[in-house]
């Protein structure tokens, strides 16, 4: 990793979150969310990624699971100084 590079280690629960049509959030949406937050501080980038995920899954997995995600959505995001 070069200086200022970021590394995201997502669990499968993040990419496998489903919407109301039973579609996965997927790697494409995760890459888009990470790119949109690329210049933000890490805490803000994490918040932004999780907000996109919540928006996506709120009528799917989260509705079926009483407001919680169906699987783990822990997120490790690091930046090299």
C-alpha cells in the first residue's frame, strides 16, 4: 500500500445484504460507495458506506429482520499514512 491508500475488508454480510426485490448489495454497489467517500475522513467514509447499505436494505433484509441486518456488517477501513 502506498501512502494515503485505503483498504476495506468487508464481511460477506455487507455485500450479501438484500433489498425488497431480493437483490444483493454486491461488490459493485460497495465499490461505488467507497469511491463516493474516497476523499472523506475514515469515520465519515465508514458512515457514508453504512448509510448507503441501510438505504438499500431497509425494505429488504432490515424489514424482514425487525430493523437489523440479516448478517454481520462489520467494516474494517484503514488508511496508510
